[in-house]
C-alpha cells in the first residue's frame, strides 16, 4: 500500500518528470556539452600522468646522495649573459602565464560572439606559446651543445664534502668549496689538442692541460676535464680526489618531463592555430554556441600552464 501511495504521490511524480528529462537523450546529463565533459576527463587523466612523473622525480632525487643545484645549472641566458640564476626560466614562465591571460580574454570574446576579438586573443595566446617553446629550445640547446648534458650523462654535480681545489702543478689553490656547492665538468676542446691546450674550467676560466694526466686536472676517455681537489674535513681528510659526474637520473628526468610538457604546449599551439582559422572562416558564428571550441582549448591551455607551475617548482626552485 505504501509503495502504491508513493508511486501516486504527485510530488514524487513531478520530481521524476523534472529530473528524468535530463537522461532522456535530449539534454546533457550534467548540463555540460559532451565535448567539454570529455575534455575534463582527458585533463584529469593527464594530471595523473604528470603526477606520476613528478613523484618519480622526487623519489629518485631524495634517494640520491647529491643533486645539482638549480641556481648553478640554470644561470645562463642568451646573448652571453651568465651568472643570472633562474633569470631566463623566469622569462619563459612569464610568457606562459601571460598567454593564460590572453586565453581568458579569447574565451570572453567568444561568449560575446565577437569574432574579431576572439581571433585576436587566440592568436596572441598562440604567440605566447611559440615564445615559450623558443625559449625552451634555446635552453635545451645550451644544456646539450654547450654543457654536454644528455639523458645518460649529467656534468652538473654537487660536492658531498668540504675541500680545496688543486692547481695544475699540484699545489693547493686559494679556491675552496663546501658541502653542497655545485660544479660543472666541461668538455675538452679537441681543436686545441696539440701540445699545451685548454679546457674550460670552473667559473668559465681556462685551465692549462697537456696530453696525459696533467697534475691538477684529468681528462677521461670521453674528453671531459675533471678537476682534482683535496678533502679537508671528515674521514677522508687529506685525500686527493677527482670530481665525478652528477647523478645520471637528473638529465634523463629533466629532458623527459620538460619535453613531455613542451609537447603539450606544441600541441596546444597547433590546435590554437586551427581554432583561429575556423574563427576567421566564420565556422563558429554558424554554430551560435558561444564559441565553445575556444572554451575547450582554453581549458587545455590553462591545464598546461598549471602543470608548468609544478614542473618549475621541482626542477628550478627545489
């Protein structure tokens, strides 16, 4: 009897009638278009992918006894500018953040059905993305071609003990270092291989090097010049050691994670250009849906910007 009364209750019937229409196929169940819903699903799954990469980075970093110092690794910039820690990557980040602002304006103009305004702001967003990619290309070129970093070799390292550098003649230098100081092992220039030659040392100075194992410096089989030093504290005090390469994982993680993010930016730029072409052709005017495609690419672009905040944090700040 109770079940019959419930079924015949006009309030219950009205509730089923009102909400059942949402699932009848004529309306979107969550009052959001299929395209935007699928974009959100994609962004959530992509967020888990990036989270897995960054968690792996953290696990490998904290399991390593030493790690490159970001202020030392990322201190160069174009046009010969050096010793400006994180200066260049700050410009990269600024370009991406500004592109997020232009993307917001593009979505706003799309909602207003303003064809010209949406086109201008979408193109400016794509321009910001291209600027970021150009900066990243320079950074990669500098690290690979100048600093000789690769996915299997990391010339950037950190001292794990106190010490004092040795001069080429074996005597003690005035240059000392403490635990945690960053260093860079440079590639020997084969152009100066005859007789006395030069390899770039720490701080950019040139150091004398002759064929063979020269006192104070050592060139390995791959042509990298390592600097010798004497330990001044701890159990190994008094021992002479040679600087080793930094942890291999750093180069592999840096190129893979920043490259994966760069691939997302490149994909976003290409889609933005396609959307701009469609805007110019008047395609979205005919649909009269508030330029929904602009809003969907906007969701993707903001996600890419947000991910960069975390990539910037783990690689460049911590």
